[in-house]
C-alpha cells in the first residue's frame, strides 16, 4: 500500500475561533456546523489551543459543576482547583481551551497520525507547518481513507511475478513470520501460500498481509500449523 501523508487526507476548510470568542458562541458554532471541536488561532493563524465538547461539559451555566467534598480538596492543589474553576466558569476560548495540543507536520504519515489518536485517545490531530495551522486530520478522515483504499488496492495489470516478489519482501520484513518454512505463488492475481506456521493467529495475519498487496484479488492460504511434540 502506498504511504499516505497527513497532507493527503487532512481537511483544510477549517472553522476556527479567536481567543476572545465567547463560550456560548463557540457552542453555537459547534452545534450549527455539526462539529465536536474548534481550533483556537491568533491573527496569524498560529495554533493556540483547541476547544472540544469535552471542554464544555462541566459548566456553571449548565449546572454540571460537581460539588466537591471538603476532604477531596485536601488532595488537590490550589493550582488544580484554579484551573478547574477557570474551565467551568470562564467565558472565552482562551479560558476553556486545551492548550497543550498534540500536532503533526504535513509530512507525517497517516500511520503516525493514527497511532497518536490511538495512544492518546483523541479524535483529531491538527496539522501545523511553520507554527501555523494548515489542516486537521480526524478519525473520519482515516476511516474514509480505509474505505477508498479497499477499491484502490486492486491493480489488474500488475504482473504475477511482481506481485509475488512484493509479497515475499513484505513477509521478510515482518518479525512474526519465518519465510524459510513458506512458499508463495501467484497465478492470475490469485496468491497461494503454503508451508508451516506457528499458530492460527499467524495464519490469519498471513492472509491479511497478502490481501493488502496491490494486484492480489484473492488469497488461498493452505499453510499448516506446526504441532508440538507431546512431552
């Protein structure tokens, strides 16, 4: 599969707000545009932060600020309490935004972006170039790439021997499989793999890997799981 970059999938038609934009206006912008977050930028489009739905959930006007027991306050620093108060009572983007935003450059791979989303549990990653916001990659952008990639992977004109070579190259680069015990052949864009493997999980992974190779229309996996001798 061709390596795709953030610049290839990012959204560039962005809705942004200024630091002084009021919280009620931000909430209205999100609701009318069916979005769950807005970047906060200065006049030169430098990324300052992001206001997401999560930043607006605990709000005084919504009656969602929890009453904290006095004994819990003993375990919370004054700095933490001050930040929470600003978040729940502040009236502008600058007050409520998440400031330490994880971002990537335009040449980051989509694999790197997806890994950031997975590890940090976030739904979107801003794309920044020279300190300025140039785009946004969301989970929806990644899903769309997956959907489009399913149809783009087939190449009817690719020679069988070229497909076979790429399959073997990919297998050699994987630590979970030993190609010494495998044989791969390709005929009329149908790949067949045979030999011995260590587990059913490995057999499944083999099929997935081969299916990813451009030009492969179907996979016949006749590998056998090695049985360990009885002790």
